[in-house]
C-alpha cells in the first residue's frame, strides 16, 4: 500500500511540474491542481495507513489513527479550491484582455526593433 501511495505522489508531482512548465494558462492551472493533490495525498499518508481503527484515542481502543493529517488535508482542499478559483478568474481576465492565453508572450517587433 505504501508503494502505491508513493507512486501516486510521484506521478502527480511529475505531471504537475510538467504542466506548470507549459506555455499556456490552462495547463498551468491544471498543473497546480495536480501539485496540490500530490501534497494532499502526501499529508494524508504521513498519518500512517491504518484500516478499521478509530480516529481518536479512547479507553477501549488499543490502536488509533492520527486525526491531524485528516484535518490538514481537509484544510488544504478548501484552500486549494479557493486558490484555483482565483487563478482561473485571473487567467480568464488576462485571456479576455489580450485574446491570447500564452504565458510569456513578447510583443511583436519589426525589423528595426520598434514594437508594432
């Protein structure tokens, strides 16, 4: 199970970094979402994988799972959703104002170096 989670974190991170390095805005947004998913899976796995165990320590429980990573992941999901919404609105505004979704667009110049 640990190998599966480690592979998932690695694949999500690799896909996120690849998409963040693209030249268009939509792949960059999807790449940041993949990176936030990778962080969420990593945080969730940091609380150790325990199946069929209560999340808090009681007198009757001999073993328990740590509730802190679950709370951190829930908080990270809410924050990443809000940030994704803000970035989508900024990218949409930039696209509508310039009618182009390239990230590093340089203005076109003529042969003498003047901007057209």
